[in-house]
C-alpha cells in the first residue's frame, strides 16, 4: 500500500473554530488531493495540488484553504468550521498521469 | 451538469451474474479513466484504469471506454457477494491534474 497517512483520524470541533487536517505521503508523489464524502454525494474534490506551492480549487472549495510547502505534506484548513463541513475527508496522492492512492480518511464533526 | 455522472443504484445482481456499471463524463479532453471500489467505512481502492478506446480486461473485471460518446463502463463477471460495494468512476482532466469522481454506484450481489 502507498504510504499515505492522514491526521487526525477523528476530530470533534466547535462551530467557528479553525481546523487543520494533515495529509502526509512518503511516495514522492507529485499530485495530492483533498476530497469530502457525504451520503448521496460520492467524493467531491475540495482542492488539489500538482506540485509544491501549486494548488487549485475543486468543486467545493468555499470555506477551505490548502497549503503545500513540501512534496510530502498537503494541509487542509477550515477557516471557521460550520456544521455543513461535518463530513469524512479523504486525502489522495499519485504520480503523473496515473491513479491516486487514498489515505484512511478523517471523520470530522462540527458541533 | 456534473462532470462525472453515475447511476447511484443500488444495482442488485444474483451471484454468478454479470454486473454492468456505467459512467459518463463532460470534459471531452479527459484522457485517463479509473474505477475504484469502496467498501462501507473504508477508503476507495483502485480496480482498473483505462486510457484508450476499447476494452481492457483484468481478471473478472472489464473496463470499456468510448471517448466519442464520453462513456466508460465496468463489467464484473461471475459476481460474488464480496463484490458488494460502491463503485466509483474517476476521470482525470486533459491536463492530467484534476481527478474528479462520480457519485458512485452501489452494487449488491445476492447469494
């Protein structure tokens, strides 16, 4: 299995607080992605990165920001968490023009 | 129109039968196509990828791609109860950067 780890695995936070989720990969993959998964919506792309400091928005980027200062780390920040951001978040990474490998997921609950 | 569309199912098939899953995509410049399987509570895992028009077989799985019709499908032959899962279609854009998923098709294989 590709070495992709997400932290934390579970988090409960209060509305209005900032939250950062971390994705770490040891595969030297160029591409990294953040998705959220909600019942009835499949995997929706939040942000993605195609290199260090190269990021772009996905289909559901409002309220989220990302940073990638090193190849191995891709951080997702919820600026001010809302209940609508309660979800399971998946990070994925992959080399050029091939498939992406997924981390274990982070279950985030905003109360 | 969503970028990648799938029938949500559930698709119920008897054990030993063929399960046929379909996916359509909107970006005519898309070059890479993937099928993932996701068991409940788990991360998505890659089943197959296909880049060229036609069929690609891997064991009991066959992926079919028709770029002119913007259509990709997955056939599961000799379906087993262990194939019961959600199957996700994913498409990479023409630049090879963004990986977009459909909503997934839930498959139930009944003994």
